């Protein structure tokens, strides 16, 4: 089973990348790893309390769950399994270490656009994927580019004020 | 009436009513307190009179006889137009006679009997009576006076309030006019700006500003509408360009061929060849015009088509069969393994003919642009929706062109050498939209295209209704 890494911002739109994974790797079941970047807490108490599974559960909206279930059901034969990876590191080495046990061989990332991470502590792990995975397929990703761009370059984002 | 005038009028009217209520309240309560103060002063004067009479009681002795006390000690500031009287009263009926003799009502005598004191006001003159137990027996003390100062005070207050009210109204009018114009200025700016936007400067937008108020929302809504208008204009312009281009090509070919035929005398075989070429180009033109007509008929309104329930899997099978006859059907892998047990879950109400055209166009495109690779056609159910997946491993659609593929006559930059008119996908899109469905396309050059059609089944359509 081929393991494919796909960045996600836990929006239904980001799951388009899964369809592109199916286009790129047809004929074999895929183990899809959805990776989401999340800054680890700054305080000691926060670190003690931190649970990536709980954070993932908080970020996964109902619409996202429905869309994921729908894609998995539609392409049941092509998608073997889906796993979520919360990356809390801050550099390429940490990312390599995080994906190493998963046996990732390929990745599908958005070509021009960036993921629209609304959460204050979330970040787009696409740049780490480009550096750490050997075969990266860059695919068109349809999203509201103006909204994504506005958010990406907003003062709120620069000062990390988003909630 | 203009909105500005209406806002000013409502503002002034409401404030004027409020002010009128407040001023009336002030005036009435001021009168009430003035009267109460005057009555207290009358009471004080009567108590003073009773004290004087207690020490030097020189009173009449006969019942009802008016006494003449030495009122030298009864001094101090008298009330305006003050008149006093002290009447010894052996019995209550006689008191009533005395009171009636003074022109006072019976209720005055009744109040006196019940509470020992009474007050009456007539024509601006106040009467105050009090029963005092003096050494000469029970005595009725009567005092009458006119509250000249209080009346003057009330009159002055009334004048002041009327003046203040008039000035307030004038100020309110000016302020109301100013604030109404201030409030409506942004709307006037929006109106002027919107009026200045024509087909030539559709790229201009209204200033939204930094605020998050209703006016910013209105400007934002106008801008969104202008965005849509601009896109529609662009689409229309592109459509006209593409349509003219596509229509002109066969016409130019026909004109060229007829010109060639007229240049010199030819043999019959050459003329037949020429006529065959002209027929081919005329057929192409005919096909184009047919396509345009069909596209126009599949408008968003959905008028004129009879809706009947039909099964999507049957349509898919018919398409495969039809395409097998014409050639590429052999490469279609029809996958119906995930069909639900209940046929109603893959049944929808609509036009089976139109739906067949839509799905046929998509499958035909997939076959046309995927060379010898197989094309997968799957039908499955997802809750209240029917999903139709068409996957090919063809040339794909270049990035950036995905948003244009539903425009009539638009053809991908990597397939322009193939035969086609750019009608298939726009028509399919319109037909699917007519069936309350949606088409999503994921495509990558060299890898292939995945078309996902989602249409509501019978249950889903019931929910939409």
C-alpha cells in the first residue's frame, strides 16, 4: 500500500487533494496521511496538557468529517486507510522524524495556493513536505484565493492574533 | 418626500412630543407644589390667629355672631388680599349656616366636621377653615387669600417653557437636518458612484471603508454585484468572440471553396470534390448552430422539459452501448458494483434525454482525450445523492483553465488540435444544474481527469422541494 502525505487545514475544500492523490496514483490502494501543522503550547502547563489527538478532534469540523467520509466511501477501493498526523515541530528535521515511521513515499500539495489555516496556532506544513518528501505532486487547488491571500497577509495573521 | 426630509421630520416630531410631555409635566407639578406651599402658609396664618385668640379672646357671644377680636398681636407678613374671620359655633348646624353664608360649598363644612380643617379654591381665591378649641368655646377660624405670587410664578414659568420649547424646536430642526444629511451622505456617494459605472468602466468599485456598518455592507454588496456583472460581461464577450470565430471558419471555407470553383472551368469530378468539401463545412456549420440552439434550450430556467423518474445506472449503460456502436465504448469500464439494493436511491426525477446528453458529453470527452486508456464510469449512492464518477487517464486540463471549462466554446489549450466545439461540458453543466446537481472536476495534465457529478435522488429532491 502506497503511503501518501497530504496537507490539510481541516476544511472540506482541502480534501480535493485526496482526489488528486487518486488521480496521481491510480490502481493501487492508498494509505492517506493527512498532516496538519500545529504550534505546540508555550507554557509548561500547556505542554503537560497537550494532546495532539484532542487538538485534532477540536479542529475537525462536522463538514470536514462528512466530506472525508464521503470521499472514503466513494473511493473505498482506492483509499485503504486514512490517518491524521498533527505536526508540532518547527523545522525540517522534526518533520522528517515525524513522517519517517509512516513510510511516506509520495505527497500531494497545492500548486500555487496555500491552505487556509484559520486556527491561531495552526500553520501550513506544505513547505516541510516539499523539502522532506521525495516525490511531491503539485496540483491545482481550488479555493477562494482572495480570502486565503487576505488572511495570509493580514495584520492579524502577522501578529498571530487569530482565534 | 425625500428620505432626508422624512428622517428630519420624524426626528423633530418625536423629540418635540417628548419635550412637550416633559414641559407639561414640569408646569403641572410646579403649579401643584406652589398651591401646596400656599396652603401651608394659610395654615400657618390660621394657627397664628388661633394663638392670638387664645390669649385675648374678644369674641361675639351670640351663635353665628361675628366676633371682633383684638388682632394687634396678629401681625407678620399677611398673605395677598388676606381676609380672616373667627366665629364661635355652639352647634354644628349653625356652623353650616355660617359656611353657607360665606358662599362656601357643603363639602367644606363636611370636611371641617370630619377632619377639623378644610380648603376650597374658587376663582383663584383660596379658603381655609379650621376648628379651634378656644377659651370661649369651639370657634371656626376662616382665612381667605389670593395666591398672586404663585400665579405670577406659574405664568412666568409658562412663558419660559414656551420660549424654551420654540427654541428647542428650531435647534432640533437644524440638528435633524444636519445629522440626516450626514447620515445619508455615504448613500449619496454610493448612488453617484454606482450611477457613474457603465459598461466601459465595470472594473471600478465602491469604497467600502474600514467600518463594519450597514453602509459598508451595502457597498460590499454592490461590489459583489459588480464582480458578478463584470464576470458575466467578460463571459458574454468571450462567448461572442469564440462563437464568431467558430462560425466564421466554416463560412470562410465555404466562400473560399466557391471562389475556387468559379475561377476556371473544371471537370465534373473536381466539382464533385468541391461540393463534397462545401457539404462538409456546411455540416460543420449546421452542427455548430444545432449546438448553440441546444445550449440555449438548456438554460437555467428549465422551462419546457417534462420531468419523469429514471435510473441513472440505466442511462450509464445506454451510454456505454451507444458509444460501443460508434467506437470508443469498448474502453469504458462501467462499474455498478456499489449500487444500492433500493433502486429508488439511484433514481432521480428529470429529463432522461437531457441527462443522457450531459453524461454522454462527459464520457465522450473522457474517451476522446484519453487515447487508448480505459475510462472508468461509476455510479453509486451517497445518502440522498447519486454520485457518478468519470475517471480517465488522459491529457488532463492545464491548471488555471479549470475555471473556464464550463464556458461555451472554451477549449483547453492542450486539446485545440482535436476536433470539437467546446459545447459538451457547458451543456453538461447546465443540464446537471437543471437537475439540482453539481459537477466537480479534478484534473492534472498528463495524469488524467476525475469528474464527479452529484445529483439528488428522489429522496433528496423531495427534501429540496
